[in-house]
C-alpha cells in the first residue's frame, strides 16, 4: 500500500515500554504510518507531518517533571488544527478526568488496561466512518 493511503497515527506517551508495545500492536493490526513521541513538546514540533489521529497520554511527566501534560498538549494541538482527532489514553480511571479531557475537545478517553488497544481500534474505525459520512453528506449537499 502506498504511504499516502495509510492512516498516519501519532502515539505520544512517556512510558517507553508501553509506547513501543502500542506501536507494535498497531503495526500488526493494520497498515498504519506511525510516529512516536515521548513528550507533548515533541509531538507539537511534528504536527506539520499532518497526523490523521493522535493518541495522547494524559500525564506525560515521567521523563521530565516540567513537561507539558496531556491536557496542555491537547489544547495546543487543537489550536494548531481543531480537526485532528485526539484520543486521551490514561491510567487515571476517574470520571472527572475523562470529563475534563472531553471539555478540552478530546475525541475520546481510554483507560490503560488489557482492553485499551481493542477500544482504540474501535475508536479509529468510528473516526473514519464519521469522516466518510461527512464527505458523502458534503457531496450530496453540493448537488442539491
């Protein structure tokens, strides 16, 4: 498959082992182009690579205690391009954290668990179904 037809996925997590395992899972499950980043700052520096979806850790302070957290990174991503879907991934299993992420315009919130990868796959499928419906509706509206 040509690179331009692949889904470009940014994975952002300060846990190197988790980040690598997530990358391997995605590469084994579908035809993705993946870029990984250990900090929100590195992700932001590479937004010109036009990711289709960003999966972003909530905390991001494991390597550098002064690093931007996931919410700060999410806000800057949305300021750069509000149309990039961002899914927050976190060990925080608290409803108020999930609600805060959604208020900051995250597409979804996933708790790190044994089923997180399956949930992420379903969310990515949903995002692309939604985009396809938007394109079809736009095409239809142009012809009216």
